[in-house]
C-alpha cells in the first residue's frame, strides 16, 4: 500500500510503498477513503508525543470501509462503512466498564501508538468496542472529521461544557476543533464569541454561527464589521467586556499557554473552562490563575474525544441537518499532497477548517 512516512521528527514526510497491515484477532483493517489533517498529527510529527516510534505513518481522523476482520470480531464485516474515535479503547479496563472509553487505561491511537491513516489501509484495535457504523448518505470526507475534531468538540461543548441556550460561549482558536465548537454551540442556542488571529478563520466562525468575532491581535480590525478587535490588546478583558461580564463557558480549542489562560480569565463567576487543545510540554506549561478559580468558583475541565457508544446523538443531529460538518471541509487533496498539508499546520495563523486527504484519489 501507499502511505506517508517520516523517519525523523520534523523531517520531510514521503509517500512510500509499505506492506499492507493485517487485522489482530479483535481488530480490523479499514480501507481509508478519507482522513483529516489534524493539528495533533502535526504535534506528533514534531516529536511532541512520546508514544510515536520511528519510522512512522501519521493520521488518526478517518472514514472508510472495512477490508478485513479478525477472527473474534462479531459486529462488523467487510464492506461496512465506518469511522472510529481516535481513542481506540480496550473495552475491559475499569474506565471502559464505566462507559468512559475516551480515557481507557489501555487505549491505542492510530497515528500515535501505531501506524495511522495517512495510508491506503489502517489497522484498528478492538473493533467491536470502537467502530462506529455510518449511514450510506454520509460522505467519507465529512465522516472523517467525526473521528476526532467534530466529535471531540461535540462532547466538549455538550457533555463536558453543559452548554445551555442563551449562555455566552467563548471559543479560543478557530481551526477544525474550534469551528466545530462554534457550530455546535450555536446550534444549541448559545451566543458564541469566537477568538482567533486569522481573519479567514473568523469569517468562517461568523458563517457557522458566531455572534461576535474577536481578533486577538492588537489593533487589527478585519474588513467584516462583525469582527471586533481585542479591547486594550487583552483578550480576556475583551471577552468579559463583549459578553457583559464574561463567558459562561469557554473552550481553549487551540492548545497554548496563552489561549488556555485567556480562556480561564475570560470567564464570568462560576464559569466553566474546557481544555480541548493539546498542551504538550514542549510548548510550555500554562500558569493557570488558581486564585481566580477559587474566588469565582470556576470549573476547570478536560475533554479527550468521545466514546463510540456516544455517537448516535451526534449522528442524529447530522442526519436532520442541525449540524453541518460537511461545511467545515475546506480542502480535499490526494495522498501525494499530505506532506504539504501537514506542514501547513505549523503556519501562524493556522489553516482554518478541515483539510481531508483521499488516499485513493
């Protein structure tokens, strides 16, 4: 099969021929029809994930069809259309027994613990626990984002963040996760304030339901009149001003010390911060203002994907048109262009929306 491979962290990935994977007894091999290019893939390529062994094939956000099944797989068969959460759970540890497969104690992750989906085929563990069947009408490029970004944002906003109609929701960082969060929060009836440094990203956020768009750069006002510059150059203060006291719910969808702290400091009293963006130690540790957390009784929450059993509610909202993840796909490229798409994620400002690779294109 063809796959994207890198042999050193930060080194140029290349498309090569590799042996086709084989399924484990409880796993499957999926023919990859589409795979998203996620910032988590970029972090892995840069050496920020200790699970990666070189040489490596990145990619964890995928949709495809089952090509082969292990002897112990009972719920899926060749030809089934599927996606999979980026956390592949074991199904038997204490966390899994409680229904918390997204924090499985023995989890595997394609593109991190083993070769991933920037390839024509990918092996996935514990298929009966992890695979999510897809309706025939859901296109593979759209479904790929459900494996990571869109599902991650859905659980972060609804289950962890407990969004309610009329609340102010601040979203810091409008890449794939952030734009998904904007769309999901707006669909829930929240008032959304989107924060980014990219006018293009903020324009997409406005299109997907953001009531106010805040440019985090001092003194920069995009042409769209719906976008407001940071008040006094201080993002958290601007969020508090624009929301009349602070966000009820705020998400760091980028993952940086600055966006994490701004998200916490932009909350109103008894507000809720959800950390969604990765914070690898290589980028520095945020200094969270715990004095403010105490004085204002703030909640600090983490969110790590979504378990396969939680997908029906999300798929129902996609089916009835309440949520439109298809609109988040801003580029579809062949496998040969995956190295360039991965490198582009390191640009500042980043690439808004979701770039999808189709290995068989």
